[in-house]
């Protein structure tokens, strides 16, 4: 019985000692647990210079080219999958332009937040055109596609903490052939309204609910009145069921400001706006 008593006291002492010591957080030596921290900052070129090296990345047909040089780009994440409207890709932008990086992984916003700066090592990756929108990834069925998540992990490095104040948003974007230099950039459309709004229309209704909409690739394209651009929304977007801005009293669309990633699709010859999240939709006064 005494032995049991002494064992109990000893155990209580051990527990007391362990509880009195504060928990030590994992030490990553100021290095991120994501990506490849060994990537250096040598041979960095701008996104505009990358596009100039591979001019077919904005061609009107799907194509791809291997990147064999030891070159890198450095930019900030302007779009990710936080609103479920951008799927398995991020939009990357520097002071000279933007580009899509396709990754076969969901939940990218968890470590590639809006405003996060990264270095992307391009050697052994592919660059190509997906309907005239430039994209970095790997080969897939004779076109440019998503890269394996583990492969991507070896090719990027996080730089500092996310900072959305460092992102340059292009205001009053005017879609035109001459403005393809701005493809994949974060843009802002001001004082625009949607066509064919009746007070019931949503950004991306399910086809079983609204038979009047056409769903292509799991997305719905909504025309805007003041511009030739369309707003393309996935039926899986978190704001898909949100009603398009409409004045029920005066029976007319309400103007709004919209923010998103500008892409171009040669299949329809249209500029498309991919809204990232619901807060990108600013409804103006009636």
C-alpha cells in the first residue's frame, strides 16, 4: 500500500512539473512549412518578360511550351479558391502583368492567401495558352493543364506575410484586343449593371432551378450593360445563389462595382471577369 502511495505522489509531481512548463511552438527557423525554402532569388524576370519569351502563351489556340531555362518570376497572389469560384489555380501578378498558375489541389487559399508574395521557379514547368489566357502548369491531353501539387511544392517559395495593400488593382478596365497586356490582372469595373435581370436571377443558378440559363463547364456567364465583358461564375461558388443587383420598386437593374480576375476566352471572343468572393461585389445606391 505504501509503494502505491509513493507511486501516486511521484506521478502527481511529474504531472505538475510538465504542466508548469509552457508549451513550445514548433520552430521552423523562420522558414515556411510550405513550398521550397531553398529557392534563391537569382535569375528573376518579370511576368511581362516571361510572356515575351513565350509569345504563344496568349495565342488564340491552346498550346504549350516547356521552360528549360533556370528562370523565376516573383509576384503576389491576387486570386485563389477562397470563394470557390476560382478552381485549382491562383492568379499571380507583378508590376508588369498577371498570369494563371494551375495546381491540382483544393484549399489553396489556406497557404496562398490574397496578397501573399511568392517566387516561382519555372524550370521544368510548362507555359501555354488556355483559350488565349496565359497559364503555367504541366502538359495535359495535348494542352496546358494543372501541375501535381507535390511538383508545385518544389517550385515555389513564400516571401513574407500576405499584404493586400501591395496589390495594384486596375480600375475602370476596358476590355479590348489592345488591352491583352492586362489579361490575368486584378481589375475593378465601376458603375456597371447586369443585363436580363428580373429580380429572381442569381449569379449562377442550378440548371434544375432556372431553365433559361446556359451552363458551360459548370459556369454561368452573365452579360453586363456597360461593357462587353461577362461575369463568369461557377455553380459551386459560395455566392452563386446571390441575386443579381435589382431594384424591385422601379423594376430595373442596380449598378454596382465589381472586382475580379480578367481573363480572355478565344472560344467566345469575350473577356471574362472571375469574381473571387462575395465582398468583391459592391452594390451602389439605387
